[in-house]
């Protein structure tokens, strides 16, 4: 099992108390592109060419579970090969 697989399993099993750096790494490894905030915003926007949904995740410590669950759902959608 690779480090990425371990990180994914850790995040899926416990979506609470995940730091932004780990979630960012996981999303980028699955092909998401990140647009950093501008002018005072702390929300990062993640895009993927195969998905229509845009993930917006605030840079907070820890990230709320709802944002982590949305990111997991987007990754699962990619694995299934479907479009959202």
C-alpha cells in the first residue's frame, strides 16, 4: 500500500481533524488543480477537467468534516468514471 493509499484510507475513515495540507496533497494527486484565493479570501477552489463541480475548501485548522466528505465524494466520482 502506497503512502497515498494510506492517506486516502485515513481520511475516509475519519474525516474529522484533517489538516489542509493532507487534503490538498490528496486532491492534487487525483488530478485536481487549485486556484488560491485572492485579496483576503481564505477559500481555495479545486477544479478537475472531468468534473463539472468546483470544490471550495476554506483554509482552516482543522477542516470541517463536510468539506472533507465533499472532496472524498468527488474523488470517488472520478474513480467510477462518471461526471458530476
